[in-house]
C-alpha cells in the first residue's frame, strides 16, 4: 500500500471521528477546552479566545466582554489564580446552532493553594459561528458556600429529539415578549407565575444555594423570597429551529412591607419550546449586583 493511500485513509478516519460528534458533544468539548486553557495558561486569555465578538459578561450589568477585558487589564501579581470548572449538564437546539452548558466551578487565589476559596455554578450560552467554531455569547453564574461537585471530565451521550410537529417559526422578539408576559403574571403571584412558565425539569440558580433542580424543589425555594421580584428584559436570541432561546436583563426585588427596592441584579433565562409550541423556562439564573 502506498504512502499516499495510507495518509488518505488516516485523514478519512480522522474526519469520520470528527463528523461523528453531534453539535452538543462538540459544544461540551469546546467548554472543556475553554476550562483547560484557563488552567494551563490563564483565565483572561481563555475568555478572550472563546468569547464571541458580541459576547456578554456581567460586570455587574451586561457588557461587551471583549471590550471590557481590553479596558480592564489584569494587574501584575506573583500569584497565579486558578478558576476551574467543568460542564455537568448541557442541551442543544435541534438545528445545532445554539446550546448551553452548566456545571460547578471553584476558585483558588493561587494554583498551589491546597483548597479552593470560592465555589459556585456557571451557565454559558454557546453559538456556532460562521466558520463552524463555537463561541460563547453569554456567561453568568452564582456563588455558594460549598462545593458543587467534583471537577470530572464529562462525556455526554447525545439523544436526538423528535421534531416538534407543533413548532412554528419564531423570533427573538417573540421570546422577549414572552419574558415580559412572565413579568406581568409575576405581579399577580410569584408562585403562580413560576409554575405556569417553568418546565418540569427546570434548573433555578440563586446566590448562596446549590442549584434547585426540578419544579418542586425550585418552587419551594420561592418561599425564601423576602420581596416581590420584577424583571426587565434587555435582549435575547433564538435558534434557527426555534426550539431553544434565551433572554437576559435586569431585575429588582421590592420589600412587601416598605415597598423599597432591597435587591438589584442581572438575570439570564433559557427557554425551550414545549410540545405544544409554548415557550417554557428550563434554566433561570439571577445574580445580584
């Protein structure tokens, strides 16, 4: 067998392996490469490499991430901080162009520290770019006082969902209007709004607590609310297939008794179309300023 044929077979074999990955698996591997670069090089370079040109960070409100990092260089230090994270759950639109990852993170002031000084969970929205690469468009997370789980490498098994025969074309505006509708129903009753708009397996992320998974656990957490929340969407996007999308914006919590604002912050809400063509919340994360 000639060298040319051997090389051709090797190339073909490699292409088969790459093409064998689903968009969800590609996205998860990109998240893992993102985390690995942060560990081996540094967090800033990793973020600059994997963020989209229009990608958002929250400092504390939503800002263009690349522009913010350029304008806020990291001061020199003799320590090497380590932000380590790994995806533990992910989902992808049927069109394979928009998805999200989430999992635990931990922070060390220096890579040689024995134990982390901070813990939390991250949520990252990923969008496929015109060149076929994955870049994140939104990154927001929470802190909590305990470990969210081990930093293990996850290999997802992707299951193809059946096409939604009820689905109709949609736009980001439609989804943002749905977010506004959620806010209006919240004025009538927080619990009623939540169980009406939340998907059964919703993930609710709030600072100070591990994620609440499932509508029962998430709705019970609403009992700890010390005021009335209100939401103001700023932007969002939907997949080409119109079955997955997100909204982000600002929120306020107003004290029931004094009617004074006791908390302000930013939120990210991920939505999925139900089988009856209804947008439901699958992940909701809020981070106070």
